[in-house]
């Protein structure tokens, strides 16, 4: 959302070294979609100076303000509001905000010009704000609680009069209130009640303190010093508070009743003697402002853009790069040939690199290798980038809070239909590894030196690099990305899935066009009306067919391959039989034939074919089976939609033409499995496993390898029929429990009707 508050300053009040300051700072970034500046208010409690200094050393990139003695929350708040800003957010340390927390607070303030102070709901508070006492401390717990509060309360707010009891763990104040009220009263020292004092004075100046009930900020446990000291401080400060605001103690009657008792609980505005205008001092002078430079370092950021066959998108991505408000940047475009690029590019901070690398991962490696920046940013050629994107994603890295940042909660734009889609937070987690889109990664260059290179693939190369970096200790910060990036969907996307239905249809929702896309609307409308010029963005799949002495089967297998409706394909035939079948190979650039002069195991032939493969995907193409024209496309769709390593069928039709018998094999084992003849997998996965040099079971060895993998089942078992004959490499035990007799006519009809 946009905000009427141009400059938001968040101050985190930290008193001990045992509290999780880095985690608090990361949580602020991960849940705050609005732009903000950040400072740490350093206020060590007695005996904590040394341990706190060690924690602060981990956050050297965050501006720090030392609170003068004797300290306390009021004095810390005063240091915050001496700095220039439109909106001040005073946060205690060891909190975890829920999603959209600050947006809800800002909406409550903007709802009425009299609303000058605001606070959220929480898990622990003495007043009405403590509505979620059982909320757990995990990220998911906090997200679910925030969603529950939004459903329960909606975007509503309410005044906390008559007590003006807005709590200080998250205290949000307009600059206009500070101008009218000035400083918090430091007479409360390190104890409570100063925040009520401030709210009452603001009320007397004409401002209302409100509780934004859908906003949620979970508090951590109190530090030991507060648990020990606060009960006594509360009793003292109740008296200080009543001395400040009880009219009976300040009027003429006070001299007549020197022993006027203190009350256990003040009734606020319900008492006729509460905070009378004649005796209440509204404004207190602010302390002198300590000069503080909140500007962040701006190291050179190298944006890496691999591309192929999409010059119109490249031109737009260059425009988005030019718009970036982050000044110190360069763009490196890695391409294959001149047709990949728009008109000649002459800009000092844009470099163009031609490469023989075909995979996206290989291109990313080329670009990163020559990058001059200490920070690397993925810059996908076909997505929409906000002008704020680099500024926002670099900030947690420069502040020392993260090593990698990525964006979550993105919108999807389907340009062919002109539709915008959003998904639930739960579905976004299922779609994207670590809950961030791989195309949005920004990271320290040394991570590539340590955890790289990218795998030479065009699927999940970004996710696999990130996962390895995290395993090796890199810290990831997941930033809200809805206003910073739009995932643009079109028929040339490498990763293909059905928007609005994929995985869980009920978790997709169509949404209006966002306002921020206004000046780019015409480009995407025009792109929707232009048919794609080629299918070059579709990943090439290499179909591998080891064979030996199968002259009767090979021509039909080649026919099935040439009939496939998936265009980006090649067939690699490895032949080591006594009967040389070179005469059966058609004159087609899509079919490659290798004749071996010695007999070789089936596993070794598969490895050799994979080594020859030009594609990033590999599909088995058994020489004696039947495949419908849609078979290969269904395999690629399954693999890409699920971002899987391997896929295939776990229910397979078998047909014996000599006897006109048919079976349906149904796998029911506990360990995931797919049929060897139906395997389709990424070449990168094969590199990590390779086939054993055996003639039987080499495919199961790949499926059941100990290598981590994502295996999914292709549901289109109507597109594949395996053949049973006396020369099968692997014997078929058709009498076992997993083999079910099936009408031969049904299977024959399948092979006829497709």
C-alpha cells in the first residue's frame, strides 16, 4: 500500500544482550511492506553493557543511538523523536510483528486526522490489546494469529479512552503529535506509565490514541531485569502519574489535604478531577537532537539477466533497471545470439555478454563471474520490477541482518488473459522454496564464490543455489514483495503451470489490477495481443533410446517420437547390437544416432546418452513401447509444474500383441516409485546420481537413489502403453499381486483413438 507518511522511522529499544536483536530486525524487514528507516536505541540495563555491545557488533550496519543515563523507555523514545520523520514507531526488542502490521496501524491513523497515536494487538498486555495470550512464537503461529485477527476485526480501530492506556511495546506516533506534545516525561525513569502520560497529554492537545485491532505484534518474554524491577517501579510510577494528572493534587484543595491518599487504579476521564486543562502541562521540551546519518552504504550491485529469444521483454527489463532509485548499479545481460537483444545498447552501466551457455544456470554463472559488484541481484527479463526493488532488497544485507534477500507474496500477471492473481501465504510456500521467488534473489557476491556455481540447468537453478548457500550458513530475509515485483506469466515461461488452479484452486484469487502498474499497462496489453515468435524458451528435452537388435521395433519408436506435439525435443539412439540399424535412422536434425562397436550395459548406454544430450531435461524413450503424441508434453508439464527432479507413471498399461492380453500394473509400495520406461528427469539430477553399469534395474537404482530428490507422478497413464514380448530386457511377472488383468480391447482402443 502507499502511505501518506513519506518518512517512517522505526526505533528498536534494546536493553540487554540476551534478547534476539538480529531476529527482531530481520522480522521487521520480513513483515513491513512500507518503506522505513531503522535505528537501534541503545539503553543497557544495569550490568548489561558488555553483552549488549557484543550483540550490537553483529548489527553494525544499523544506525545506533545511545540513550543518556539513567535511561529508560521514555528517554529512549525521546531520542527517537528528535530525529526527523513523519511517523515514529517505538518498538521494544524481542518482538515478532505479524504480516501487514504497520499497514494496519497506518490505516488506523489515516482513518481520521484526529488519530495521532496507534498500537496493535498482542499476546501479553494488561489492557484490551492483549487479545492473543496463547499465540506461539513461530513465524507460522504469528501469521495465523494475524490472519485470525483480520478475519475477526477487519480494518477497524477503537479509542482507548477513558484510560488512554496505549501500551509502549509498539507505540506509533505522528510527527504532528510530537510537535504539539514534545518529549515524554523521563520522571518515570525505567518504569511504566510514561506511555499513558504521553497519550493523555496528546488527548488534551486534540489527538486520539487508537488500537488497530487487526495489527498484531507478538511480544517475547520480558528480560530478567524487568521481571525483577518492574513491580516496585509500577507502584512508584502510579504515584508519579497521579501527581501529574490528579486535579485534586494540583488545585487549592491539595494544600488543605496534605495526606490525600493514592488510588490503586486511576479512572481516567471517568473521574471529574482527571487531567484538568488548567493544571495539565501538555508540552515538554525535547532534548537536543544527536546528529545521526541514517543513509545506508550503497555498494555496487550487479544485476544479472540471462535471456534467450525475448528481445521485447529485454527492452522492458532494461527500462525497469534504468528506473531504479538505487544509484550504484550495473546490468549484465547474458545471451546467445544477436536476435536475443533489442536495438543497440549504449549505456556505461549496462554490459552485454554473448555466451555458448544454453542453460539459465550457466548464463547466471557467466554473468556473476564478470560482475564488478559486491552484491548480486537476479534480474529476470520478463517480470515487472518496482523502482524501489533494489533499494529495499539491499537494505537488510547492508545492515548486516541478512546475506540473501528474496521476495514473497508476489502477484501473478497472466498477460494473455490480462488477469492478476494472488495466492494464499500457505500456497506461496508450496510454490517457492524457502517462501521466496528464485528470480528475486539478491545476495552477497562471496556466497557464489563459496556455495556456487549455479547448476547448469534451466529449472530450479536459482532455488538449488540458494538452498546450498543456506545449508552452508547464509541468512535469508524474506521481504514482502507484492508492491515490488510482479511475476509475469506467458506461454514462453520456463516454469509452466495453470494460474488460478495449480496445486489448490481454492487458494488462488483473482484480484484487480494494482495501481502501481499504471504507466506500464500499455506494454503488457500489447504483449497480450502479440503471438509468441517462437518456442525457443521451451526447455529442450533429450529423449534417450538405448537399443540392441530391435530392428522390428525401432521404426515405430522413431515414428512415435516424430509425432510428439512438444516441439523442443531431440532423440538420441545408442545402438550396440550385432544388427547395425543406421539404415533406419531418418534424415532429421532432431534424431541422433551413435553406433557402439562393443556390447555395453544398459546403464552405461543411458549414461552415454545423457552425456550427449543437449537438453536440460531427459526422457526415457523405450524402443518397444507406445507413446501418444501428447506423452512428451505431459511429462514436461508434470516436471515443470511441480519443479520436480524426476517424474513418471506409477500405474502402467501393459499389452502383449502376440496373445492380445493386457494388464494394468499398480504400484502400492511405501517407497515412492515410477516406472523406468516412463522416467523424465533433469539432467542435473542425473549428474548427481548416474546409472549403475547393469542391464536390469538400472532405472530403479536412479529412482531409489539416496540423493535428495522431488519425485512426482504423471497422472496421464492413458498416453503410454508398455509392450510385453519374449525379448523384454526386464522379465514381466504378470502373475504377481501388482499386475491386474485388463481388457485388451480397452488398451487397443487407447492406442487407436489418440
